[in-house]
């Protein structure tokens, strides 16, 4: 037996003990948390870069926001294919490709001179890179270690999304102030590529194998609904959930793409504006946990509708901020709007899993979730067009408000979602 075989046997032996499996599971959780922080933070960092880049080139808001739109469009459309690559090639290839794409994208953006170069690098490549280190591969990997405790592990990873926004948005503004936006993108690129080396050296065969103590048991009450993707697409609940994802994302991202610029235009200093929006990552965690807890107390439909009401209140507070820019309205907006940014996702996902339960539920849900990527892209791009056409934010906020209301309507009128 050679040295490598003895080392691998030793690792598998460690995983065979309960204590060893717990240690490895926590290591995998920490890894997924770190990658989620990096992916979400880098993806949303463009909200801080938007204003300095547009001022450097004299581009209007719709042109520069198109980059952000492409990021989330690419991420949403790529996500359904990431799981297939994960199953075929394993986590090492998926995560390494993600870091490679992110590193190359930011280095290209650091020297970009034309809009199409930003759309290709920060738009397409960053969006695909975020999908490769995001929720889909993390959920598959964690499922092999946490089994029935996967929802708890995923809540930790979802909280990392907020942590990424909190950490990287203020850091991005500080770096831009000191070394400029090109220097900051260059630093991001070298950091992502530098992380490739330790990532490739991790014991991926052990991580991918999963815990020998996670035993998949068949629920005796489980009934395979026999759903196919084509059959699901003929059901009204499929398009109701798709439209909820789409219109909600339109409303939220029409605002999110320009929020830092909006706060600066309202009179807040750039660092304060970036830091304030960064704190939305903190309140998002509490919002997600709160709405999930309410689901068990008052039911899914009332919980979802309450979350929409809080989002609408946040938009109203943001509208008032332009007339009275003060810390109280700003705090209220961050708490109301920021806490609800992703709070409905787990409940809508659970609703889809309940309605379309069966062997193909993953494929069906993945297709439904494309609505979120399309909505994020359309909302941010439309928001830029509206700002340019009106030279203000009132029409943009009205558009976002109407979209959020449209996202709520299926839970009011569709029978399958009212139960």
C-alpha cells in the first residue's frame, strides 16, 4: 500500500467514526459558507461600482445597469445546469471553474474600455461564476453530510449571502476611494485566482463521498405525484409560482441595482450609503428566520402576504428618503426592505416541493426558479431605463411597487397557493 492510499484510508477511517464525520461535516459547512459569502458579495458589489464607472465613461444609467442585469440573468439561467455538472464531474471541478471565471472576469474588467467588455466580464462571467460557487452546488454537497439536518445547514449558507453583502460592499467603497475602481477590480481578480490553489488542495474525494452515517430513508407517507416537467408546465400552480418569482424579483432588483446611487443622490456620503445597504445582509438573516418561524405559527399564506406588506412599507420609506434624508427613515427602509429581500424564497420553494412532489421535483423547481433570474435581470435593466427617461426615481419606485404587488397576487387568488 503506497503513501497516498494509506492517507486516503486514514481519512475514510476518520470519517467512519461519529466524531470524525461531525468534524468533516462542519468543515464542509464552513467551506460552503465561505464560498457563499464570496459569491454573493462579489455579485452584489457592482451596486457600489455603478456610479464611479458610469461617471468615468459618461454612460447613462440604463447602459451601466445592463451589466448588473446580465449578472443575475446569467446566474439564474446557469443554476439548473450546475447540478448536472456537479453529479458528472464532482465539486472540485465545479468550484474551481467558479473561482477561475470570477478571477478572470475581474481582471478583464480592470482594463475594460467599452460597455460590451463589462457586459461580458462582470455581466456574463461573474454571473456564471457566482452560480458555480452558489446555492446549487452547496446544497448538493451539504446534503451528503447533513441529511435530515440539511435545512439547518442551508440556513447557515443563506445567512452567508447576507454576510457577503455586509462585508464586501463597504470594503469595495473603501478600496475604490483609495485605489480606484480599476485597482479594486484587479485586487478582486487576483484574490479569486489566489484562492484556487488552496481550494484544489482540499481532500475533495473525502468531501464528495459524504457521511457514511447519513442514511437516506424513504418517508412511508411519501407519494410520488408522477409529475414530469411538461405535465407541471400545464398546471396553473407552475406558472403562478413562476410569476411570483419573476415579478417579485423585478420589483426588488429594480431598486437594489441603484440603491447606493439613490442614497448618494439623496445626500448620504458614498461610504455611508454603501455601508447602510451592506447592513441589509444582516437584517436579511433575521427576516428569513422570522418569516420561516411565522410559517409554522400562522401558516404559509399569511406569512408570505405579511412579508410582501413589509416590503411595500420599505419602498414607501425609501420614497420619503429623497425628501427627508435622515437616519431614521434610512434605518426603517433597510430593516423593512432589506429583511424581506430573500425571505420568501424558502417558503415558495417549499410550496413548489409540496405541489410537485416526486422524482422530478428538482428539475421542476429549477425551471420555476428561472423566473427569479429573469426577473432580476429585467427589473434592474428596466429600472435603469426608467431613471434615464424620467431623470429621477419616483417612476422607478412606482414601477417597483407595482411589480411587488403583482408578485403577491398569486397567493391571493390561486387556489393551489392558498392552501
